[in-house]
C-alpha cells in the first residue's frame, strides 16, 4: 500500500472524484494557479482546466453562495476555505442556505456540496487563526461534519463527502497535511458516520477525532509501557456520531476520557459525554473526564500556546484519574 | 508510590470516625490488607486496613481524634520516599481532625459556580460575575506534566475533594452498584477506596475475592431474595385506614395490645434446664424470642413491613432484639429465628448482646429485621410500650416475670406472670390480627415444651 501524506491523500481523492464525475468542481482562494494555499489542489488546474478548478476573489460569503447556487442547479461543488477561521464570513451560506435548502424547499433541491479546509490550531498563528470549529458546525441540523485524523481516512471520507447529496463540512488539520500513512489505492471509501477503534485496550476509552487522534495514539504507546492499555475510538465523523462505537468501548472499559482540540464549553466532548451518561450509565466506574483547549483565546507566545493546547500529558493525567491511579 | 490513608466510610451512615487505636507504629512495614487502626464509627468499632504496601511513614491522627470521612490520617510510602508534599497537603486541606466541614463546603460552593453566601465580603463580590465563565474544571490545570512525572502533588481545586461535605451518603459508582447487585454483595459491607470513599469496581472485585459480605450474609440481600416475601397490594380500605389513622396519630399510627401470660411453666422449664447443666441455661428473653419467632411463622401478616404503597409479608423471620449500650441502644438481629433451637437463640443472643455492648457489630448484623422484641424485665419493669422500628409493623415489649396471686378454677394461686405489650402499626395490623398473634405467643409461652420439641 502506498504511503502518502495527508495532503497527497486529499489530492488523490479530489483527482479521482473530479475524474469520476464531471459535475464535480473545486473553487476557492488560490486553489488553481497557486495550487492551493496548502497545495492540496496541486496539479489539478493543469489536469482539469479553469472551468473545474476555479480561483475566486477573497470573498468567502460570495463564493460559498455561488457554490450553493451551483449545487441547486445540479453541479457538485467543492468549496475550499483557506482556513475555517475565514469561513466565519461565509457562515450564512453554510448554515442558513446550504444546511436548510433541502428541508425548506420540501426536498426539491439537493445540496451535494463539500465545504473543506484546514481547521484548528497550527503553530503560533495566534488567537484569530487557531480555532477548532467542529462543535459550531456539528450543532447545525442539515450538515454532516467529517474530521479525518489519518491520510487513509482523509481520502476515504473526502470521496464519501463528494458523493453525498447533502452539504458536508470537511475539517482538515493544518498540522496533519504532512503526516504520512498508508493509503489504499483507488476506490477507498470510508462511510460517513462510522468511527474506528484505532487502538484496543481494556483499561480506559479515549474518544477523540481529527488531529487529536495522533495525540491519543502517542498516549496509548506511552501508557502501554506502564501496562495500561487504552481503547482509542476515532470518531472520524462528529455528525452523525457513531454512538454505538462509543458505547461498545465504554461498556468494555467502564471509564472514558474525551479528547478534543477545541474549547471546553459546549465542545464536541460535551456531546460525547452526554451520549455516554445516557447509554452507559450503569457501566461507568468513574466520572467521564474531558481534555480540551484551555478556556482562553489561543495565546501567541510559544510557551503559553503549548500550555493552552490539549496534549499527551494532560490526557495521561485524565486517564490516570478515571482509573483511580492518582 | 505513596499511598494516602484516609478515614474511610466504614458504615453506611458514617460521617466521621474516631481513631480508637493505632495498630501500627510509624516505621512499621505494612502490607495491603494489614489492620492499621481501629476506628469507631457511629455504630461500631471497625478495622481500617492498609490499601497499599510500604512503610507507615506518618500518622496524622492521634488516638481519640475524630476525623471526617476522607481526611488524610496517615501516609504509607517507600522508606526513603519524599512525602513532604503529601503531609503538607493534609495540613492545608483537612488537618485538624476535628475541624468543622465549613471551609471545604464554602470552597466547593464557589468552585461549583454558585453565588457566594450572604456575606458580602469585598474579595468575593466578583464571584457571581465570574462564575459563568469559570466552571468547574475536571482536567488539571496547565502546565502539563510529562507522562513519566512522579505521582502528582496535590492539585488545584476540585481535583480531589476531601470528605463528602454534605453527609454520610455512601458513594458508589454506577458500575459498582450494578456489579454489587449482580454478585449479591451488600454495598454497606464494603469500604470504598475511590475519592471521598466512593465504592468503585475494584472494591467490589476485592470484596468478592475476599468473600466479604457475599450473598446471604448481607441483611438487605436476605430480605430482597425473591420468594422470601409476598407483596400485598393495598386495597382501598387499607389505603383509607392507613391515611386516616396516620393523620390522627403521627406517621406510624400505633395501637397497643397488652396481655399477661402465665410464665410458671416457662420458669419451671428454665429451672429444670439449668439443673441439667450450665450449657442448657436459657433466659426468659430467649424463650420469648423463640415463642415470637414460631408465632410469626403462623402469622405472616404480622411479620411485615409497611412500604408506603404496599405491605410486604416476609416468609423468613428475622427477629431484632433491643440491646442497651452505653449511650443508646442497638437492635442486633437473629436471622431465621424460627429455624433456630432455643439453645441456638440463647447462644447467638448472648454473643450479639456482648458484641453490641463492645460496639463490634457489623452493619449487616443490626439491619434487616422483620419484627422486634424489647425486654426491660431485668430492670424491674413490669409493663411498658415500645416504639415501632419502621418499616416493621410491630414490636413486642416484655416486662419482668413476677409472682402474683391468681384466681384459677375458683382457687387462689400464686403464679409466675409476665406482661407483654405489643405495639402495632395499624396500617398493617388490625386489632384482631394482633390479638390472634398474641394468643399464639401465649400458647407457646404457656406450653413451653412446644418450644423445645
């Protein structure tokens, strides 16, 4: 199996889907001539031409709306946001147009489109450009929200997202673009809404998604040296959420830590904990703990940024606590 | 790794414990399971055991000190391990063993985001506006610790709460409760090792492994076993009786039935038994308990609990006997008393009474009764009324046996007489029901050979 970067896995998915269906096209800032701010669309302009790979002005609300209109008339647009921090400007089209069109038209209009781009903090991009938006977007009925954490999942989920007749929010990790992993060739499809048990253990469940999957895997390696074996449940899609996968794991381990990149209040983890307390009440031996970004705008200073982010140390501390080891 | 020894909740209602005696000295090597100290709970003197291996490095409570549940009272650690921070944490968090719980409560209140109490102290004034943005924080604060860091020094607020300020409710995880039910383990018989004495999965597993309190030794379990009782739905008339009588007479509408039994033959039996040897010695109390147990078997409607929405008639007979102890009374239980011989009852009653006075009864030995007997005859009381122990439906108060002139068959005779008064919960027992029960008790007392065969 080929080892690809997360970035190349996404490019591969885009290329395959652009080849497969000529209604699919990509639009966004710098996606064509510049090959994408993060080079996800590298080479696509040469292969598919300017009608399929479209550079837009710096107008998030405008081109997101163009995408909605294109989807309404039967095309399958992929709208790239240079980062999801800029997508705030386009939220009216995402939330009020794309997410509701099928519902409010009584089913007359499908909305087969993808909004994609990097999400979450990178390094020292400061408060305005270091934010994880999945809980905002997963809040909205009518949207599906994918958060792949590995190259293989990135490819498989993007192909599913492009083929889906509903608007799909696709959150990539800026720090993940260079991460490498094995990626199956060709028709590799990961269904939306199916989690994966990325590591198996009996002692504690760590439920996570997106970039934090890497952190959880590192935690699993570290704790294995102490004889502590954890389940790493990678949600992969946060809406719809694979509740059964969560339940299966927690019913086995009797304890859970929910790890996410974003803030605590109304974060993705709140929803996971809610599922757990309802579905696994009689299986819990300890309160469920969450690990998340500290409740502050992301600091610019390197040391403060590190302190504000969720990391392996905080995750290990939470795991030890729910296992009553401290 | 250091093990903190905390005052554990050794009874279901314990809020603090008094350290009666240290069994280990500082410097002693201890293993998990060793008895570290004897602790007096609100009910009994119990053993506090070590939950880790090492050296008992520091004792933080003195003999005689009372400490709230959850208070750090000792530290077990490696011989040269640094325990300064742990010892210091005891001083900060909960040091004076007798300190009231208010500081902890206040801290918790603020931490939980609730507005500060009435005191409008300037430093606290900002708390209400800060509260919504400063929620309790389950994860430890930054900076992160490397994974290989040594055991955590005490963390900030909320990381590990000391005593459950709020009361003696026994804490247990949902899983622990489920496992206890499945394995037939009575939670009251287990000491929790989780935060604040919470019973967690490992405690159930340890209890199961140790055979502690499994199955029938747990009183509650005993009573809950399917087939050992019959629930009787309340008829309308029963509901009306219950409601009207409770309105009239407090929550337990009680009435009293007094009867005088002839105890002459019982006294003779006692004397004859004693002549056979000390090992045959029985007390009047034993005779009454045996008679009551056999009578209860014939009158299950008296061997009952009032459960609010139904009456539960028990098929098994667990008779509690009131025992006076130094500063109160306790009611140890003779389980399945109808299946015990007079001598079984005598031996068991003596043992229970002795251990009750020494405060050595286990919780499951004084809970789970279906009927009670109280005897003040030895104090020269010839008749009294006893208070029902809810949810039981009745209690029999026994007066002393004394010689009285009696007219029998037109002849004046001197007989040994005993007066008993039964307190009945009228919601469960009607006058005639109670009277018939007392008739049966009389039959047994006045024909004591039936108690032996």
